């Protein structure tokens, strides 16, 4: 039985990418196919796909979900929005010397006053916040908030990050972390893929702050995933059916696209519509929809490392990560990518 330790590895700190490459497609791409590893540049992706293949992208847009302020007692507080529930309510992670009590108020960025209504989540890790007075949290957060770079990126978000920590096709606001596999695509690459007969389809999964929560249990069966919202349009279900009919492969761009597709296929067939998923994909999972996966390199002991191990094989991923470290690939959100084939 696999445990958390089976997904650990030693990563030199200097391989954690702090900034993106100068051009989106200039990142490296490690292909895993038929047990073999091959090194490419991401701009060479069209030669690794074939006419009739289908790329499925996540079009979520990262919101300005990080805010700073003070509690009613005067203490400092940092807020990372998990999701905006409606114009008056949000669920968030809070960082403070002492957690605020229900009923207390916080003032963020000298502009947004909120009252703490309670806690939520499996372990109470999130707080329910309510806007005081009139206003719209969507508008206020976009006006006063800051882009929430991942915790392993050690600089505050700059103007360059505002552009590069969004995909070029981001259009549905709601995520607090980027679907990072999509960061490698630009308009020119998308055009080249279309010229080569590769079709594209879209879905939306809003990545939540819980994506950075560590696995705190040794036995994987005891871990509970945070829930994330997703929506798959009927056009995407139809595109997948067309790809299957013509012998094309369904390629998920990112683990978020894969999770949404596999969650929507849990009833037995892929269904369109909006839902939430807390699907936890570990080795032994039987994939129903996705044939290939484009993904970045993931953190040790993370649920995403478990997911790619389930998809490509535990030993295959171990070997690929060893290769990537030896070859000085760049890791995590601003890092390089992999093209995996389902084992």
C-alpha cells in the first residue's frame, strides 16, 4: 500500500523557478512515451501531436485574491480568498498571530470591511467572511487585491507577473492559482496547432487556495481533497466524442482539466454541466476520458504528484523526475512541462 513517503523526492532549491522564461513557448518539455524519455522545447509540441488530436484547456482566470489588513483588535492579517460565494460572501484562508473570532471585523487594504461569520472546511481551515455595507466583493477584490503567487515564489507579484501568471486564454474569473500547464501556450503556438489539424476545447475549473494545502496523513486513503468548482460545456463533450470517432487522442492541458473531465465521467459517461469535485486520483485509478496529459513538475508529497503517478505509472514518474533533476529542468508553476501518455 502506497504512503506519503512514496511520493517524496529531493529537489535542489535552485531548480524552483522564480520567474517565467522570456517567451512562453521557450520552456522545456519532457516527453514520456512507450517508456522512453525525450527532451524538447515547448514550441516543438505540434510535432508531438497528430491531426485529429484534441487539446482540452482550462479557461479560468486568476483573481486578485491576496489582501492585507488589520483585525478589529489592531493586529495584522493576511487573507487569501478561496472563493467568492456571492457578491457579499467569501471563503478564505487567514494568517494572523491569533485567529479572529466569529462576529469580529477585519479591514483589508483600508477599503474592504468584513465580518467573520465562522469557519468551514474539513479541518476548519477556511473562514466565512461577509462584506459590511453595500458593495460587490468581485469588484472590490479586483480593485484592491493582489495577484496570489504560490508560496514557493519568493517575490511579490510584479507587473510582469500580472501578465505571465495568467494564460493567454483566461476568461472566466474565479481561480486563486493559475492552471500552470496552460502558461506555456501563446497565440502563435495555438495557431500552429490548428494548422496541424489539432482541435481545441474548453472547460472551467476554478483552482482554490486548498491546492497549496499539504497532505497531513501518512496513509493516502485518509486524505480528503478540497472541493473545486468546474463546468464542462456541451460543446466540449461533443468535441471529445468527435475525437474518439476519428481516432484522435484526448489531451488534457493541466491536472485541472484532467480532474474536471474525470470527475464529470464518474457516473459512467462524460456529462456536461456545472458541479463540484473533490476527486482524489491516486495509483490504481481507472481513467475514463484522458489519453495524454500536459503538466508541469509538481511538489514532493503533493496530490498532483500522486495524480501524475497514477496516470503515467509510479516508477515512470520517478524516473522522469530523476532525469529532470539531472538535466536541470525548472520546477513548479513557472517551470518546465511534461507530456505524459496514460500507461
